[in-house]
């Protein structure tokens, strides 16, 4: 009887936590070069503030020597695998297939009708897209005429043979300092599809330092059109649609620049959980609803009640709530309404239009959208009113097509989407919706799919008419503004069911190296995945780890977690996400990205990973997909969940795994992978132009934001208490963060109980089941079709099981 009473008490204290935690959770023309193409033999950018006189010539000579080695080697020579992927003539480095200049400046931007400071690429916001071709040799000179240093990461490119071009300051290159230039040179080896580039320094890409590019697939590449239709005309139509692709970039936007935003976060303790607008192709509007509770999801309404002590006066003017208590002297509502760009105000600005009429007039029945997620912080999905979408490629690889109504996109990921057009809809216009998918703020942006003959690339509807589209008064949407999809007839994209079409290679059946990562928060503004948070501020000021490692002196960057991966190793990374945040609320979902390569997502599940390795888990009965698993370079990670990825270290890279929520990675949620660097010739064979510290170098860790971030990192690093692993050939300062994560969870769960969170969702439960061994070890609840699981730690060998009805009317136990 005593056990039963304790069990009931334990269940009642956990129900609200477990349920809340899981649920918080225009037409573009073909791009033209941004400068005139460089003729064969010309030297690009040799006069614009380069750190060394004649440095570019020196760099070119080093590249020539490198290609001599690669093309004559009988085995991979460190920069490439296999050799034929990057074979060149040994006597000269060929002129690039396409050359560009890109000048970055700072100026005012107004993408949603509210003006603030941002970045311009060649004087434009958003930047014009680049259009390249599979296997192109690309050379692009970036000129920094702005006020801050940065480097450009080419998101999704593998950088085979060019590890120094990945664009992470302190890891693979130095920053590009104001008044100086850097020339990127890389080959698009067997890569095609939609991609993007962005600053990897601070949060500058949130301010516009980003852009898109599309790589057209080579002739003869196998494509999945016949899995949609076996009709020859349909197949030809889809091929024509892809050739006339339309880029559709997705982004979120604050009315405050990112540097000021981070300063507000650290000053007030209130995280940046709310946005002012969502954009498609850099265009959007801010929408203000008179009574936000009318468009909130049931989950957000419950969170508002359960976290009423943090949100005592209700949602902000932007419909936002917070689960994190502010610092003394601040309130959530005042902070979000005054310090994050001001209170909500309806704005007007031109919106993007994709023309169905032009495609139909040209004889095409399909529209191909290259969806590129450039977000900084939010999770959201896309849908098109009165249309369904075929997802045909993910992260630059064709997949077995899947027809959906709504697709939540991972930050940084890319989808190729086919939309079947209907000529009978002439004269109509339908919103393309970008809908928030986190239960902290109902927010949406939209573009339009137009069947009007005279439609232009943008449309500036009146405020009242546009608001009617936003409120679903002029068109029927697949999803509500809250993003909470409860209609069982709405087909949602399942990323883990997007299997590769025409797989490039088979998945190795076993791994010979396993790394563990845990997404955890050990202090308010510090995040980590390995044994300690990565100090991004310090890293950016230091000599890049790639050069240190090839010099045999990687330890000069010991403040950062890293693992050394031998060339050819088959690596498993098992990533877990805690159920609680450090402040006691539900943990954040995390969109992870790995640089320089794709990986297979071989398994995922709820709760902690049950074993030390995939092989052990397989022996215990856990099912993994080793036949044709999803092939990705990014994935979403829910709270209280694990994901296992597998890849082959088949080319040398100074790589990084990180959360793509920008303030999370800036504040430590990343770890380094030094892969196959032992195959690079001693000293790196890199030119002085890229290795030596530039003459324009300036220390950033002592500027205002740098000092704030460094102080926070020091606090977080001091809180990282873990068992130092025994030093082996494959265990480096990455460490094993699981014991630290467990201790964080004990503290966080204690904080949750102390806050006495109670759940109003209990009345909505359709089923609650619990099993226990002395204490609760698992709770599974189904609420309005959404599944959540809590897993605890068994404390005794005595067994008990309990079932609880929605109103807790009966409990039975067996001891």
C-alpha cells in the first residue's frame, strides 16, 4: 500500500512535466555572376587588402603543387578520397569554371517594412542567388567592406580536397577582417541541389550575411520522377520543372540586430524565443492579433497557465510566452516588448509571388521549388493552400518521393519540392505558408502561388486583405496559425522516412569508433554537446585548428572539445537531448548540422540511449536501419530523445557538429571532429596566404559582446564536471558527457518540482500508461494525437505497474 501511495504521488508530480516537455517542442531568374567572369590566367582579388603582398599568387602556386601530388598519387594523398574525384592536370591549376566577386557592406534593411541595420551583398538584401553546375570549379573572392570580421561557410558542401575553405574561423580559416579579402576555391564534386552560405562568426547571418546557391545536376543523373508517375509525359514535365527551378528561401527576423539581441539575453535572462516576422525569399510582414489566445495552440495555452508565474500578465504583444524566469529587475513581457525591437505593429511590405500561370502558359503542369531553410532560431513548416507537395530531394540528394500537406524543415536543411499545378484554377491566388512550429508563439509568414496571368514577382496587398489571408478568411489552409496540427487528414512529412533514391553506397554494418554527445545546458546562457562547451569567441581569435593539427600542435586549442578520427574510420555519433532545461522547464529541441559531409541517420528513439554502442543496442533488440537509412547533413532533435548517425571519414576535414540555433552554437553547443588529417602532408602544404595571421587581425574576445560571452562560457565551463576518460588513440577532449548530463538533469528536475508545475493538459488525455520498478521509469501519454515519453531511472528490483485513467480515477499496482 505504501508503494502504491508513493507511486500515485510520483505519477501526479511527473505527468504535467512529461507532457509539456515533449509538446514544447518569387520567381528567381538564372543568377548572373556578381562580377564579370575572370578570364583564364587572371588573378582574382590580388589588390584588395590581402594580408600579404602577392599572397594570392603564392596560394595559387601551392594549389598547383597540391594537384600535382593528387593527380600522380596511386592512393589518396590526404586531400581527396578517392583520387579520381579531384584529379587535375599536374602542370597547372585550371581556371575556374565560374568566378565571382562578393563585397559585403553594412547598411539599412527593411524586409518587412521595419528598418534596421543589416548586411548587404553587392549592395543587395537579400543577396542574389548563385547558379552553378555539378562538378563545377568555383572561385569566389569575398571583400569585407563592413565593420566586423567574419568568414563564410558553404553550408552542405563537402570541401573534398579543400578543408581550408569550409569557413569556420579558428577551425578551418582565419576571419576575413575589415578592409581585406579572401578567395574561396572549391569543386562541387558530385554535388547538386539547393544550398546556402552564411557567416560562421557571431550571429551576423541573422542580420543578412547569408545567401543561396543552386547546383544544377549533371546530364544523365538518375532521378525519381517515375516513382511519382510512370507516364512519359509526366516524367518529361517534371524534368522541365526542375530545369526551371524556383528558389524559396525561409528565414526568421528580429527588429533588433543580433549583437544587441545577445546582449539583451545576457542582461535580462530572457531568451530570444519570439520573432517579429517570418520571410520567404527575404520578404515578410509583422502581424498583430488583438487576442492572441484565439490563435494559440492547446499546448501554448496550457504552458501559459502552467508557467503563469513567469508570464503573470499573459502573452506579449507578439503573442509570445517564455518558460525561463527573467533575472531580478526584469519581466518577460516588458523585456520582449521593449528590448527586442519594440511592441508588435502591423507592417506592410511587398511579398514574394511564385507564378503558376507562367508555367502553365509555357506548357508545364509542375512547379519545382528549391526550399532552403536559412533560419536562425525557429522551427517551422511549409504548406500551400489547396495544393499538396511531393518531396523529391533532401539535403542535396534525391529521395523516394513522399506526398505531403505540411513539412517541418530542419534549420539549415534543403528540400526539393514538386507541386502539381491545376489549369482550372486560373485567376486564383493561394498563400504559401511558413508557419511556426514551437508552442511559444503563434507566428506565420507567407508568399503566394498565383494563377493570375499578369502576376509579377512580388505583390503588395493592402493590410486588411493580407490580414484576411493570414487569418484563413480568404483561403483554406492545411494548418492553423499556431502550427499545431490536430487534423488527422493532414499528411505531415516524416523526415526519417525519406529514404535515398539511388543510394551512392551501402551502409557499413558495423562501426569502429563511437562518440557520445548530449545536448545540455549547464548554466543559463551556456550550451554544450561534448564534455565542455566550445568557446567560439576564443576560437575565432586563434590560429585555426586545421593548421595546428597538421603542424602536430592541436593542443594549442585545448579550450575546445575535439575528437581525432582516423582516415577511413566508420564513426557512430549517438546524440541525446535532455528532457529538462537547467531552469527546470522543458528542454529545447535542437536542429543539428555536420559540416563537410553527409551521414546516415540509422536510428532514433525516446528517452536516453540504452547502451554504450549501436552494436550493444542491436544485441539488446533495438532496431536500426542499415539497409537504406536517410542520408542527411542535418536533423531535428526533440527533447528526451536520441539519434544515432553513422558516417565514413573518407576525406580529410577539420569538421564541426553543432546545433544550428545560432545563439546555442555561439554559446557553446558544438564540438570539433579532426578527420583524416594524418593523411595531409606534414606542415599541411597550405600557403602562407591562408596559414599566417592576417595583418588586419583584431582581437574580438575583448569587445563588449565578446567579454559577455567569455564570462558566460567561464561559468559554464566551471560547471562542466565529468569523469575524464582514459587517454586512447580514439578518445580526445571530446570526452563522454553522459555523466555530466545526468547530473544536470537531477538539478533541472529538482527545479521543476520546486516550481510546482501542474498540467491542465490532464483533462485532455485520451490515454496515460505508466510502468515502474520501485519508482516511475516510464510514462507515455497521448494528447490530441501527440506522443510524449518520459523515462526515469529504476531504483530497485521490485516491480510495479500502474495504469491511470485521464481523470486519475483508478490506479492499480502489482508488487
